[in-house]
C-alpha cells in the first residue's frame, strides 16, 4: 500500500541509474542504517553485538566477495576460506611488522595480498571453466591451508601455531584485542562493510561490473564485444579475493581474537558458499540475507529447546540445523535459484501491484 | 504450539537482542560446558562431556550441590570449532559463568585473552597453552594437573628408564595443528640436552585416516621409540598402521589424548601392547564413580549411551575436570565465606587448590590421580602421569606415577610465557610474592 | 651455484637414489599408493557413473560412502547378522537413490550443472546431519572379519627385504577390479546398460529405447550407492568409519580432473596416479617441505595437468561453437 | 569535457560512403581454409566486402557460413589464407581485437547476456568506448558517472531506433525470440562498428518481424553507413537487402555477384535443389 512508485518520475538518466531508484527503498535503507549505527550499539547486548552482528557482517562481506566471483562473474570457487586466511595472516604480519601503522589501513591493505593470491589462483580460469575450475580452487584451498601451517614466518613462529591479535588503538580507543568493546568493534566493522558494499555496488553497475556479467552470461559473446577475458576474469578474482581477504582479517582481528588454520578451512568455504546460494547469486542484498540466515538460524535453533523446556542435546540441534540448511539449499535451487533476494523482490513487486495480484 | 510458549520464545528472543539477564535461580553456581558432541572429534568429546556433567549432577543429587548451592551445568556445542566456541563463550559469560574448560586448543587460545578481561578463569586441563603454567603471566589461566611439556618429559623419562635415550632415535607423530605442534620446541631442546635424535611425522587434519605415508617413513627410518600427539580418528588409524608395518607397539607411546577407550576399541586385539600416558584413573572402582552410577546414571539422568561407558578413560577425565572445578568452588567458598561466588573468587579458588592424597580419598578418588596443588605462580602443578597399556580389550595401568622433569621444563615454560606476552604491551600479569 | 647444487641434488637426484637403495621399500610404497589409489578410484567411479548418465556432478558421493558404511555397521550393532546387514544396506542405498531422484533430481532437470552441483552439496549437508542424528557422531569399527575378510597379512621376501601385503588390501584390489569388470559388462551387454550409455550421449535417444530418464537416474544413483558401500567397507577396514572420511573423498575430485568426468577407465587410472603419486611424493620428497604435502599434492597435480590438457586424459577436445 | 564524451557525441553516421563499385575494399578474404581435426569446414575461399555495402553470404546448411563469420572476427583461426581488414593483413586475431578494430556481430542462436536487462545488454556494447578506471568506478562520482550517463544517452538513441523502449528494464532471458534478436542487433549497433556481421538475423521470425528487422538493417546501412555482412536463409530477404551475394556450399565458394547474377547461376540452383527438401 505504501510501497508504490506512482508519482516518482525520473527526469534524468542519473536519477534512473541511482542505486535505489524507488524512494521507499531509500527511506528503508536509511532506517536500517540508522538502526544499525545508532540504535543497536546502545540497546543491544554484548552477546548480540559480538556473536551475532559482528559474525553476520564479517560473513556478509565474505559473501559479497564470493558473490562477485560466482554470482556476477560466473566463476565457481571453493577457496573462499583460504582467501580469507590470506587476508588474516597478511593483516597479522603487517601489524606486527609495522605496529604503529593505523589498524584500519592495515586491515584494508591486507586485502591486497589476498587479491594477489586470488589472481594467481585465478589464472587457470583462463583455460578452465565451470566445475573444473571449482576443483582447481580446491587446490588453492588446500595448498594455502598447508602454507598457513608449514610457513612459521606467517605466524611469527608462535609455539601455538596460531595468530594472536595484538591490541591496537585508534584515537586512544582499543579497537582490537580483548580490551576493545563489542560496540567499538561492531561500529568499525559496520562502517567498513557499509562502505565496501557501496563500492561493490558502484563497480557492479559500471563498465567493469558489466564486463563480469558478460563473461558470466556468455563468455564467447563477451569476447566478441571486446571484453578481454584475461582482464575481466582476473579482475573479478582480484576484486572478490580482496573482499574475502578483508573479511578474513576482520574475522580474526575484530571477532575471534586469535585463529588457527582451522578458522580458514574448507568448511568455511562451504559456509560462505551456502550464504551466497541461499541469499541469491548476483545480488548484494542477498549476501546480507544469506549471511543472516545461515549464521542466525543455528543460533535460533539452539535457543529453541531451552525456551520450550525440552531436553534436547545441543548436538541434536546441531544436526537438525545441518539438515535444515541442506534441505533449504535444495529447496531454493528447485524453487527459486535466485535465493532470498529474489523472494524479497517478488514480495516487493506484489506490494507494488497490490491489490491486483496478476499485474506484472 | 500454544500462545504461552510462543510468547516465551518471543520474549527470549527480545531478551537475547537487548541482553536482559536471563534470570538464573538464586544461590546457584553456573558452570558452562563447552562440548563437542558433533564434528570430526565427537568420538572423544562425547564421553568427556558426559563425565563432566554427571559429576556435577551427582554432587547436586548426593550433596545438594557445593556448600549448599546447586550447580547449573549448561552445555553449549562447539563442534571443536573456534568460532562456535567463541560464540558459546559470549552467550554464557554474562550468566555468571565461573570457569571455562574450552576443550580445544583453538578455543583456548581465543578465550585466554578475552576471559582475563572479563575476569573469568579458563581451566584448560592438560591442554591448551603450556606456557599458561606461569601464574605471573597468566593469572586467569590454569592447566592442572600438568602441561604437555611436562608430560613429554615424563614420557621421555620412561623411555630413558627402559633402555636409555642417549643415541636413540625418537619418532614424533603429531596432528598437524597447534595442539600437535605444541611440544615441538621442548622436544627439540631436550633432544640436544639428552642426546637423542628426533624424527617428525606430521599428520594433517584431513589426512587423519590416511597415514600410510607417515608410517612408511617410520618403517624406513626405524626410530627406536614413537611418541604420538594425536586426537580423534588419528589415534586408531595410527595404531593400526603401526601394527601393519609391525612396529613394536610397546615402544609406541601416545599422550593422554591418544589413549582412550574410544581410540583403541576400534583397533581391538591388533593394538595390543600400545602405551599411552594418562593422569586420571581408569574404571568404575572409585567411590565417586560409584556415586555417579547410583545417583545419576541409574536414575536415567545421564547422557551416556550405556552404563559400561562410565569409567572409560575420557569419561573419567571429563569427571576429573569437574572434580578440580568443584574443589576450586569449595576452596573459594571457604575463603570468601560466600555460597555463591564470582569468577574472581573462582580464580582464587583455583589458585589455592590443594587436592592432596587425603583430600582425594575424601572425595572418593583415592589413587585416581597425582595430587593437584597450585600456587600464585604455579598454575600447573607439574603433576605426574602414569602409563597405561592396551591389552587388546582394555587399558591397564602399568607404571606408577612418573614425575616430570620440571626443573628443566619450568625455565622453558617461563621463556615461552615471556614470548607470549612480549608483543602484547597491555597484557595484565600479576606479581606473586 | 655452489649453494644451488645440493638443493638440486636433494630435489632431483637424492629421492631416486633412495628409491634404488631400498627396492623392497619402494615396492611397499607403490603398493600402499596403489591401494589408496584404488579407493580414490572407487569414489571417483561413483561420481563418473552419475555424471555420465545425468550430468550431475555428485558432490555427495563422499558422504554416501560414510553413510553406507555407517548403515552397515549400525545394523550389525543392532544384532543383524553381517551378511543380512549387507543386503539390508544395499536396500537402504536403493531407497536413498529413489528418494534423491524423486525429491531432488526430478525437479532440477535441465538446470545448469553448477546448480546441480550445489544441490548435491545441499544433499551432503542433509545426509551428514541425518547420519549423525541417527547413528551418532562417534567413529565406528568396520565389521571386517564378520564379512569374511581376513585381517592378516602376508610377506613377500624380495631384494633382501620384505614387502607386507595386508589381506584386506588385496581384497580391495580384487573387488575393485571385479566391480569395474562387472560395470563394463553391465554397460555393454545389458539393455539398461546400453540405455545408460545412450543417455550419456542424448537424452531423447534414450527415451526411444523405452526407458524413462527417471528410472535411469534412480538406477545410476543406486549403482553408485553400491559403489559407495564397497568403498566404505574397504576404507572402513583400513581405518574406521567416521565422518572424517568425507574430506578424503574430496581427493576423488582431483582424480576426476585427471581422468575426465565421464570415463570409467579414466577414474581408475586417475585414482592410481593420484594414489601412487602422492605416496611417492610424500615419502621421498615430503621431508624437503616439512611433510604433510599429501594434503595438496593431488589438487596441485590436477591443476597443473589441467593447464596442459583441460579435457582430461581420456576426454575429447571440445570445440566451441557460436 | 573529456575525450570519452567527445567520442560519444560524434554522430553515428560518420562514415558516409555509399556502396558502389568504386568504394574501397573494407575487408578481403584470401584463400582461407579452415578444418577441425581433418574435417574441412572452409576450403580456399576468397571474396571481399566493400565499404558501405550490404554483403550476403548464403548457402545450404553446413556450407560453412557461420564458420566464415567466425574466421572474420577472430573466433576461429584459419589454417591457411589471409584476411585483410582496413588495409591491414593478418593471419590471427583475437575476438576482442576484432571488436576493437570495429567488427561487431550477432549470432545465429541469440547470444545475449541472459541475466542482464535490455538496457545493460546494449550498454555492454559500449564496453570498448568506456575508459574510466577502477578507482572512478568504485566511487561512481564525477567522470565515471558522467561517462555512464553519456553512454546511456547514446544507448537510449538505439533503443528508440529499434523501438524497444518498453522492455528497457526487463531481463532479456524472458523476452520473445523476435525481441531478443532486436536487442542483439542493438547491442552490436552500440559498438558503432564499421563492419557488422549478422548471422541469420531473421531466423525464426514471422513476416511482420522480418519486415521490421529488414527495415532496421536497411536504415542502419543507409542512415549510418555501416557496412553489413549477413547470413540469411530467406532468399527473398537476401535479394531485397543485399548489394552483392557470395554463395558457399560444402565449404567452397560456388558463386559471387549481384543477387540477380547469383540467382541465375547454375551451380547455385543445383546446390539448393540438391539440399532443399
């Protein structure tokens, strides 16, 4: 009823090309951002911020990274976890080598290392397509995991073999390490994720984003239109891996506080993959929806037995959530391969045409 | 689903967001239990979690709790996964958690800095960071009864007593993660001072069940002894592979996470002779274990699959974890005079713990383990371990307690602790008189 | 230069000197590689069967191996005699195949192969959750002896040393060979087998043979379910039955790259190359890298191979048309 | 204003040459042979395309017509022979190089970017004309935004020309076939090509759609002076549109000339009778 675009006329191409051409969407986004930036840090509990919101944002960023590669450029990757790892280890090395460098700069710089590694492992994509490529990204995953274990230099030869986040301050406020409050960490991640999402949206609607989608939809035609597969594919790998790398660095520095190689194992690659599938391939909104769904669903499932005073083992709920997520992946692939994001859009379309059910 | 339950859920959800403290019963003691009944290591996590929960439940049933306060055990499933472990920590710490036993090196490393800020002790019993034995540097972390490093020195002592170490070759097969690599620095230092050679055989987590290459190398290099830092599916596979290449199993010694019933039941007769270190008693022949059977298991309040599982190596170890924590609560209650204590009180309790032989007997655990005694600077106790041997069907204790070589190990631990805090300028230590 | 020579020697010469100096050991290494190669090949075979007939890249093959073995062991634990448990397990795999065909595949006909792959990843999650829910997460012991396999070993004295052959490994090799031969006969001699081959080439053509696509899919899933069961028994006998096995199954993906997605001989040869290659590499070159190289050897080998021959060993070069 | 904008604002009809025998040769194919694993798809074919003309390539199924187009725009590399385009002779060229030198094409089986909207599909034809780097793209302000808007303006011109304004924002995957073909033409037009290769632009269309498409092709040729090479089965259309026709059969050239000459050629009649049902 309120979601109508009637009366909103675009008078310039610039207006028409805006990210959110419909006024209600813009208002909605502003409200969401206002809640995220202003309300949540004040009212939400530490647990909600540090165990739900922070992981959600980290995974949303990683999902954006994978979605750029998979949903927009059409290159299937199972190496997300390892690329996140490259970001995390780079961040650790950078901040221990240059302890005085601003931590935000370090976080953003560390993405470049994973972008570089992403390009190297993206090289086969020039000759290999589809499932074959997916399997070669497994090579990246396992080889990098091995490096994280075997190359002691990466974790400063710690006895524990783990990277431990040192405390870093920004304007006298601890932003990493145990003394950083959840609110501080949350706001920093939120800012980084918001800005990086905007940047991704900008790139995706421009020439470069279009060249990725061209390669995805029909690589031969794209090449005949003058897109160079070399640049398009490698830039997609670089861009995607940059996002994954920053997400990995944020994961360790702003959330876990320390990490062993398991934090970047193949299961994380799959976790992010599920987020992209369920959220919707080729949709940035979908990345947030998918991340929220996959991360929050088990948390909710875990809260059900106590709420109903049922004596169900935590482990049982764990298995059930695995079944549910698996079944939902199949369900979405069958019913709506474009995931939650498409359902959301369909819902909005219904609102626009309400009360006429069949108008386009 | 009726309306009342629905509204309960909604309120719980809202409470979760804004973090209203979910009311705990007054005068109760909240003990979170980070379990891993799922995931690749579930086989070991399940009996441990059962023993832990059953002991506290037994105290509730038999004694009405500790000092009159009931113990509330809340399980949170980590699947041995660091992220979920951190989540469990965040979810339970505000409910008045008294101590955490993270049960995975990864989670332990993540919690050590967090818990010290939140003033909740971390009790990583015989795992985690060996350097945490140094109380001056790690006021909030405890590793009773002993560390990996001291355990290794005990094992080496046993080898030395059975044919000498000098000039020998010792193979070290380990899970290629932080846990398995933990004792490497000590092993290398001791090999130089004791004059033995070390051959290392890492086993990747993904290759746990595919160890033939490592054992082929063992066959080639013929070490005189093998020591294993293994966990989960790695252990039975290793013992099977060792038997396959006809390595003498009585020269193959696992650490205390590589010597449970779960590991060797799968191997059966072919694992006969394999040795493992242990610090907690085996079997049901302890009054405390009998009490668990009467008060918890037989009443159907335990999660164990069968009554026979009680008394297994890992079950008893989980129980021992609870014993130490219960004792710490007891000490803290006596020191403060309060029934309901805080994390900080708990820390004092742990630091002043003293489970000597008389106390073990009182607890119904005579001969169960070496005495556990802590001080401000010693968060480890440098307890002794014994060796047990698999007879094809069950574990048998074959040695007396073997004291570690703490004089050698302690300075190395101090060095490691120093290194840990060196790049953390804001680290809070404590001074011990 | 002088610093380089020992390094070159260590990489290019020393391993071969090692091999020659202990020939019995070399044979043992190759045998071990051969046996694990057979197991990789069996997993890959399950993939190939399904991919050939339905172009579904079945990521769930690894978990099906675990699932089949768990069903077998759990039935036995419930008191069912071993051989009856085996037959019942085959029945369970049949029901599973029918269910997968009905609930998942039928709805996804003609979808893009990436979508089908992801559906099987979803299936993996479901099977993993359901398996742990029903059977528990603890590792279980394979009922090797109860099924009539010897757990002993035989020695072969050669080159002044011995090579040890586990009977179960020999059995695995024999069963694998028999199974591949049986599949070969099935594909070339039976009506259904020929229809399966026709399906691989052209769905319409298969329909004209008078067998519905749905039936064929159910049959291939069932067939690879049986392959999974055999694999599960063999691998379970070598270590134990646990969900940790699932990750090892991923190596079959590397095998597929070498052998091609549709070639049964390719799966076998690819499996053996990966199995033997990774053992030789780990034993003779692994120490140079600090060990543990088995974790990535198969994938990196596949990656390098792909760069030179993207269509696999036995695949035909694909000509793109517009 | 930046150079990118200047380029965009150049009128479409900058090459005003009209087809005549005197017009310069734009592309010439000399003795080209192409085979796949021993099977000859094209053998020893030579012909040329003059600037500004509409050149048709016809022949029965499997005559090698599409292969010929693929050779011209660099998708296939001929084993023998040479291709000269705008006076430059080459043996190999990559498709994107062909695109950069002004060759655009459409496909027999529509090869649109099915996940993208009509507008984005046609915008994709502007890829080579857009130059703002990654940094500007990321910020999407100033030059990058202006560039995007300028090209949008240009693309809107094409949308008007092809009368597809109503499907501007729709994903092309779900459009009817005839419209998809039109969008594909629009995408090729957006490249402002000197040489436009059309592979069966009217296949599967009804009469009305064919008439529309013919009108677009003729307008494109006469108003904007684009040189066009097209493959078409409908002889009526070919005779109406083409200035000159080359006929292929079994990979060989059997005739070349004006429509009426070709129509009278005995080889052509035989080839068509032999294959036609």
